[in-house]
């Protein structure tokens, strides 16, 4: 018999599909229900220090400033492009002129750093847990999936028991008439019936 | 027959995808813990003298990773902590430390003579290079690495303290300024980044 046509294999394959769909629905459903807007996957946040910023700071003119406190999630990459002619510092990132500095924010914490172009000269950086990242959501599916599949398989077998493989065989691949020996009408059945049924009740 | 081929094909595809995913996780590019300068910029060259009155020129260190900090010997807090971290990183590097130069450059040249630097380095590790020297060269180094320093006069025996940049700079084997570590970066993180850079070849 073909491997894929075996009833148990089919049952497991169908249970896998249902189980994964259920796990996906639970994981994504709870993620979207609980997401308050601060939970997101880590990403790259790019900031540009335009040319002439240091000059404007020195002259007391306004510069494109950032919010004094910035919120990131763990794993975010803060990328600062310095297009000015002098070096700049944005929190933990020091960038030489005409270069780019980047830092992966890898620790949940609240920092306060110096900043060369903030009006207050200080910058607060709040690094939060990403909550449910894509990785953790996939992990949730991996954790929910197998037990769900196992439960569906067991439940399915209890509710709709598997038919014996031979019965399925006969149904799907009927034997040729010559292979079946039926007793002649009126003849003794002792040779053709199973021993347990010979003159007795089966159950 | 077609259905059988399709099923086995899908099974094979799944195995290949899982294997590729696993390989992708294994061979992810190294993620630096420090602040990465990309593209790296050539480090400002300078020539200073160390505690043994030996000349130290930054551009002559190519082939080695140079780890630099700016400070002064009478610093009450940041500098001893930084040099203690240097010592720990050096210990963690083991034999690879031979490819790393640990450099401490003064921001207080009036008081940090080579002799004083020698005593100070002795307290941590004599292989560290404590640099002072010509004011013009020091200015060049300070400016090239964006080092802030300002004297704070006190009514005490110390005379004055110097507020200064507490950042650590890493110059790679090609002589490029590659990484900086803000003060407070975990020693283990700095060690891993420096160790990664020592594996690069010219």
C-alpha cells in the first residue's frame, strides 16, 4: 500500500494541518489582542544629523531636535548618519564627521546620555522588551502545535476509530473474483469459516 | 503517479527549507555590541611617548587592534574603572592579547609625565601604553577622536579634576576607527567585539 494512503498517515497529516492552524490562530490572536502599540519587532531606526548642525548649535539657533526621551525595543538598531563637518554624539553613539554610527540596543534599561545637538544636551533612551517578536510568536506556534496535534489525533481516533487496514484495502482495491472462494450453497462451511465461528457465536 | 511525485517533492522541499533555516541561524553575521562606525574611517594619526619614553605612533600599529581610552592618572573614578576593564579584557583574550595594544592617553599633560604614567600603569598592567607628550600632538589626538576635557578647579589638595570623555575607541588592524564603547559597556561585550576584530587580517 502507498505510504500516503495509509489511514493513520492521512489522519496525522490532517491533524497536523488543523493543529498548526489552531496554534497560529491562538498565537496571532493573543498577540493582536494584547498588543498595546509598544510591542513590535526590532527594527533599524535611522537618524540624520544634517550639515551645519554644529554651526547652528554654536550660534544658538534652533536645530532639528529629537524628543528628549526616545523609546526603543530590545534588538533595535539605532543608526546615526552624520552629514556635518564635526563629530557628534547621540547618546551612546559617537559619529565622526561624514560617517555613520550604529548601535544594537541589546539590553532592557533606561539610559541617560549626553547629546551634542539636543537643546538640553542630554538624551534619555528607554529600551523595552519587544514583547512578542516574530521569533517568540513562531516559538509559541512550535510550543502550541505538537500538543494540539497530539490531542486532535487521539480525539479523532476515539470519535472516528480507524478502520482496519484490510477493510480499507478491500474497499479501495477490490480483489478479482477468482481470488475469493465462496462456499457452494448447502455445502459444509467448516473449511471456509474461521474456527471460532464454527457452530458457535462469535461474541 | 503525479500525486506521489508531488507529495515526495513537498516533503523534500520542507526538509530543504528547514535545513536552510538552520544554516541561516548558524551563519548569521556577527553583531557588534559596541557602537559600530560604518564605513570605518581612518583613525587620526598621532605620535606620543609612553611611560618608558618610547615613541608610539598610531599608524605603526597596523596589524594589531588598538584599544584606546583618554583620561588622567589622578582621575578618581572613570579611569581606574576603564583600566581595570582593560586588564580583564586582556586576561580574557589570553594569547590573542598579543595582537591587541591597550593605550591610555592623557587629558592632563601638565601632571601626567612619563614617570607618573609608569607608576600608574604598573598598578594595572605594565604592557598598557600610558601616553603623554607634545601638546600639539595631544591636541591632534583629542580633536581626531572628539575628546572633550575641561578642568574643574576644587578647593582641595587635588588642585583640579578634569571632566573628560569616558568612551573607549577601537582601531582595527587596517588602522581604521571601527568601534566605540560608551562608558558602562559590559566587559564581556567589549571582549567579544575585540576578539572578533583580532581575527581580521590585513
